[in-house]
């Protein structure tokens, strides 16, 4: 199972890299997590430079795609080359998730028609203007579409993705691994409380 995390210039480190770290706690044959970008090198909103592991074309073929956020998301959705590539994303054959302003990308792609979304407070008016109802909660999913609002809600996207692709126990184990010592049960319980109401059967 391959999960691609779409990451663009101006990306938010907490949104892309927390999900990357949690997803990589899964140890299973064929399990793969990649940072995907439109360019080989990406600079974050705070100047952290990373290399993309795959391009957007390959990301569109992943079993799950998480659209990360950042300060240049409005520029991303105005880039015809990027959006034409991402038009290949299809919730009928893959999981699609968005973190914070990543919801704007899914909205502009038409993936959130009749599906409410979660996003951060800065991005909310842009997503509303795109015709999407925004919920006052950290996580929501319907079918193969999920959104999360607030940087640390990336833990919920990771939990949902693992649970859908590899099972709930694997998701609990991954969250337990990264949670603070002395608060592990509390963190796992919070993640499950937010995610399990929206879980579908594990993908085949």
C-alpha cells in the first residue's frame, strides 16, 4: 500500500511531516509512504528544504493521497499544470484526504461536492467561497474522502489512513508509538474518538 503526501512550496512542516512520521510507524510488506511534489526540491513556510520522493504523476496512482497545506495553496490551485495532473485523483479507486488548506485543492478539483469539510480558520473563507460547507470540528470523512483542520489534526488523517489501509489495530499501534509517555492511552483514545465514527471497511 502506497500513501503519497502532496507537498508544495511554502508547505507547513507539521501538516506534511507529522503524517509522514506516523504513517511510517507501520511495518508491513509493501507499505510505502512518499512525499510528492511538483518540483524535485520544496521549501517550507519556515525555510526547511526537503527533496520530493516522487512527482505528482506517480502520486496520482497511490492507494491513498493526502493533500498537505501551506501558505501558497491559493497559488497552487491557480496553476493549470498542477491542477490538470491532480484531476486524475479519484476517490472511487483511492483514499483522498486533505489537511487544512489542502481542502481548497480538493474543493477546486470538484471532489467535495455535497461533502462538508474541515480546514483551518485562515483557509475557511476560501473553502466556503468554493462552495463547500466547513465544519467546526477537527476531522470528517465520508467514504474515501477525509479532511482535517488544524496542524495537529494531521494525527487524525494518519490514523484514518492507516485504519483504512491496514486496519484499526495498526492505527492504534502507530499512534501509541508517537504519543507522549504517560499520556499514550489518552492520545490514542482521542484519535479513535475522532476517527472511528467515519471508518469504512479496510481496503482489499
